[in-house]
């Protein structure tokens, strides 16, 4: 999004009443939570498919940490 478009949106928000601004913040936060939840569900689904297809192997925390630090 361009800076001018974002600034225009902020100007519109500034013109709203405080209760409307609070409602807008609530709705945006709710949508963000829903989008994050949907993204997480997609990642879990993909990970499960990879596991079922044999593209990844289970490992212990110690093995994961060793791989990360190497």
C-alpha cells in the first residue's frame, strides 16, 4: 500500500467518533486473529501431509536443538 493511501485511510479514521474508532480497532484485531488462525491451520495441514508422505521424520527436542546449533 502506498504511503499516501495509508495516510488517507488514517485521515478517514481520524474523522470517526471515538466509539467508531474503537469498534474499527476491535474488528481489525478480530480479522487479524482469524487470518492468523487460518494461516496456522494451513501450515499444520501442510506439515501433516509432508509427514504422511514421508518427507519428514520425527525427532526429539535434543535432536532438533543439535541440528539448529550445528
